[in-house]
């Protein structure tokens, strides 16, 4: 018999971790290759993790609600064939580490060396579940040996330390380590995203610990789901890393409204789905992106990547989550084709059938905030894209026309959030002006939906 590892797969572009929402199997269950093992949630998609082997579930490393990095072990499967030595070399190593950690740490621990850092490069990559459990029990993470990939500390490691009763705290460190810890907060305050000492783990206490909100009679406590946690993490990353700027332009959509209203009834009968205003706006944005490729870019640290394909992410909301499926090569599609894809993708989201592949590769996001009556909003950029456009509600307003005449027109605000590392106001202003021009010129005479 051989023991094989199942790891957290990468379920989308820029996805670095996933949350186990539910185990479909239990220890001792027999599974075939490609059978689903667990349901996983990320900020981009819900998906099932399939088995890569046929065999018997030996151990579930992660628990429901645990968040694990891509590549981290989630379970072991015992398969037929292979050397038994391999099985005993792998699984016990994983199991023995947490139990031996307290004993090892009860001896005089020394400051982490460069060699230890090299051997365990992921030791200080703490998941929210690990941080929360460690903080609730006053566990000094620096003194815990991680059994995860690259030495990463798992929730199981912390629980083993707690169960042993020999909990390492910051006060139990030798003076050399405590002296080192006092120096780290300075560096941690300058670079909070790269913790390098126990102080770094305790520094974000105010954000990682549950907020102490008084609960009174009649209050309802709603647990935070894995999807909501993933959305929160992605939004927080975007706001922390990308310096957001915001701009808005007002567009006269009167001609578009008249044109679309003249077509919608016949279109629905012929095609079987709605011709929405949103399809016209997505088409206009795709055309403008082709003329202003700088907007279709991403920040990559030491360079800016200008994407060749124009893949429009559209925001689709459910009652408790938000998803961003992608319309690929939107500049090459007709308004009818875009309308069909919007309908199909939205239906898949609401039916829970959207795949990971359908959420990858987006280069620019368009959000139909006008669908729920909004007239002005500031979107958070869909990281790592450089901008997001909010299409607000079309409303009738009095407008001063040529020669001082006042007329009632169908007006819409287009609101754009941009990553100021990648884009400046000038190019974004020109881009919005071009979108405005395209929308205002849409009519029966010069715009075909086919």
C-alpha cells in the first residue's frame, strides 16, 4: 500500500488559497479517481476537489472552515501498489510533528536561524484560522513547529499544542529571542505584508481577532461563510495594495434608450432572452479599450503588463456573494452575442454551476450597479486589474441643450475606479470621453445588434 497526498489546487487566476466548506468524504471511505472529495470556496468560485487516485481516505488534514494555501495538503489517500516505505515516510512525518512540537519547544528554543528559514519558507504564512486559534489561546507561533507545506503552521499543529497543555507563550522565550522580538515591530510597521517574527503575528491583532461586539436580546448572529471571508480578503488586498482614484462622467443615453426600447420586444420573441442596456455598455467599453490599451493593463511589481485580449469581467451578485465571470474577447462580439453571454453567465452563477475557467482571464471589470437603482458609486478594483467601471441607473433629468433650451433627457453616470500605480487621470478621462461618445451616438442608423 502507498499513501498519496491530495493538495489544495489553484482554482483560479490570482487565487492563492481556498476554504474547505464541506467534506464530502470521511476517513475510511473508498473513492475512485475523479470522485469529489470536498467542496471548496474562494473569492472567485465554488468548486469540488476531485480525487487524483483510487483508494481509501486515510486522514483528513483540514477541517470544515479551514483556509489553506494552494499546494497545502488537505488529506491523505491510501492506494493499492507502491512501496509501504513511502507511506510510512510521509504520513507519520505529518502526524508526529504537532505532537513533538511542544516537547521540542519546552527545551531551550533558540532564535530562528537563516537555515531554519530556508528549510521552512512558509512557517510565518499564517492562515486566519491559525491566527485566531493562536491568539485565543495565547500561543506564540514562533515556537510552534509547522507540519504543513514548507513548514507552514496548520490549525492541527496549534490544536496539538493546546491539547498537550504545554503552551509556548511569548513570556516563556529566552532573553535573546525576546530582545529580537522588540526590534521587529519597527520593520513590521514598514512592511506589514511580510511578517518575519512573532511580533508580526501579534501586530494585526485588531484586524484578525473577532471584534468584541455586544450581543443583546433580539440580535441575530450570522456566521461568516467561507465565500464571504474570501471576498473580504480579496477586497482588503485590493484596497491595501492598489491606490484607488475615482472619476465620473455624465452621458446622455436618450438615443440608446429609444433604440433599445424599439427592439426589445421583437428581440425577446426571436432570441429567447432579454436585450438589456448593459450589453450596449459592455460593447462600448470593449471598443474604447481597443483604442486605449493602457486601460487594459495590470500591475506586476517591476512592470506593467498590457493585455492583448479584451476580456470583460462582469459582476453578478447572489443573495450572499459576488462573482465576476468573464466575457472573453468582448471587442470581437456583437451586442447580441454579449447579451447572450451576460444571460448565460448570470444564470450559471445563480444556479451554482459557474466553473473556475469561466472566472479566469478578466482584464477589465464592468459592474451594472444601475440594476438596483444606484446613481453614483465607487467600485473596488477587481485585483490585479487596473480599473473598474460602474454603469449607474439611467434616469430622466432636465438638461440644458444648445441655445439655452431645456429638455428632459435619459442620463446615466459612468463611475470609474483606477489603480494610480498603473493609470493616470489623463488617459482615464480620455477613455471615459470615448465611451461617452460611443454611447451617445448609438442609434438605429449606425449601430447593429447583430
